[in-house]
């Protein structure tokens, strides 16, 4: 099925969910100018209760490019779902399956999942951390970080993430720094591991890691911190002097707020730097 551009109705929620990126638009434009509109990548429209007229839920970049190239007839596919939230999840799945979402897009989606559904005015089902991770194709730890930033970060910090200036991980670290005591400049970064022992990291090694992190995206940064956690966990297993009672081993993780958990987080928490 094909529709003309003026027949395609836009929807504010979906139009703002994945903002058009110039580099992506330029790449699509270069391909479309040579090969035309890809029939295998139709624009997705949907209808649901109280939305009888099909609206666009996926394909805003392709619509923009087609308009700039003067392509009026474009292929579309129309879904009929029960609720707007179902249409929202279709859009998430198509985007997340197509590519890895940037930190800016993840935060935008998490913000929508946190405020648009489960509360007035729409009253849809709320999303927990596991559902957010599954639907955005990210780790649960990443979903937790994004949710904390969405809930606790200042408007300025969230704007920096959405603009690609900083990462979700750095934004979360900024939040944590407001309630954790910083290290002195000449101190080695320290972190009590899950068994209570203090682990020290050589400042020179930490400086080298920090320089690498500064030149990479948030996703790589997360991997660096998680790799350090794995290294420390292995080190714990090799320490013959490090013993732990069964009572300590069976102690359940505090289910309180994330602020109360402080540095007693799970194995995937990042190493705090000076």
C-alpha cells in the first residue's frame, strides 16, 4: 500500500520519541536519491481505540527525506491495535531491533515509559526495570541507570544526555556524587567489594582508563566499569585470606531506595573514581 505525504498524519508522541539525527538523515538521503524509497522499509502507521485515523508511529526520518527529494508516493503498512501503548511498543521494537539505541534515545524512551503510561492522563500499564531493559534491548543495569537519571537528574543534566554531550553513566555518577564523599586528590580510588574488603586501584591505571573513557561513548564506558567489577570479583575468589560466613553470604540485598543502597550495590555497579 502507498500513501501520499500529505495523507500521512503525524502524532506528537511518536514524532518526538526518536528525534531525527542529521547524520542518519544524510545517509538515508544519499541512498534514497540513488535507489528511491526502499519498498522493504515502509513507514508504519497505526490505529487504536479513540484513534480511528492512522497515524505515523515509525518512519519520520524517511518521511522527511522523501519530502526533501520530492518523492510523494511512499509505501506504508498499517497496524490495528487496541491501545496507544501497544502502538508505542511496536515503535520501540522496530527501532531497538534495527540498531543499538544511543544514550539520548534510551533516556527519551525511559522518560516516556515512566511518565506517559501508568499515570494520568493515559493510565496505561507501568513498566518495571526488567520490562524497560527487554523492550529497549539493553541490560537491566543500563535500564536502572537510565531510570535513576530520568527520576533524579537535574533538567540540565538530562538535556546534556539527550544532546549527546554526556552519557547516562556519567549523569548517574553526578547524581551519586551529591551524596557520597569524594576521594582526596592524592588518594587511590577505593571501593568496598561485596564481601566488605577494601580494594585499591593504582592511580596511574585509573588515569589511563579514564583517558580511554573520555574518548568513547557511554556504552563502552559501561563495559569498562563492568569489566573492572568482574576483575575485582575474580580477585576476591583468589584471596585465601578473604572468608565470609554463611550468614553474610545469605544476607539479602537491601530492597530500599537506591540512595540507601549506597556502595552496597550488586556485582554490576561501577567503580567510583576520584
